[in-house]
């Protein structure tokens, strides 16, 4: 009889998962944040956060008039596996090697 085990994300997902939890928290509270706050919460450098905001999180975030970021309300519908898919090598390769 086969048993079904849920895969636990590996250590390379530690920081992305910290960001996921932070985004969930911001969605519930409705509070905005800046690059520095996300960097502090995740351990990423600010330039990494800036890159991820433009390349990985663009569908989840919006920038306010005050220069802060807000998590869009529909983030509550984002599953952890869908979110983590943005951090897989397969996703990066798919963008590079799109067949004609």
C-alpha cells in the first residue's frame, strides 16, 4: 500500500517562505511596507528585494502613492506551491527556452 507524503520545501525556499508569510500577514492587516522592511523580514539584500518585486512579485504587489508596497487582496487565493513555483529553475528555463 502506497503512502502519500507531502513534500516539505527544501532549505533553498526558506527566504521565499518568509516572504510568503509576510505577504499573508500584510494581506490580513492591509498595511504597506517598503523594500527595507521586506529585506529585514526575509534576510534578502535590498537589491534582491527590488529585483524580486519587479520579476517575481509583480502580480502580487502594487505600489502606493507614498512609495510603499501593498499586497493585493487576491493574494489570499495564492497557494504556497503556486507561489514557490516562481522560485524554481524550471520556471526560469521556461522563460528562456520558449519553443516557437
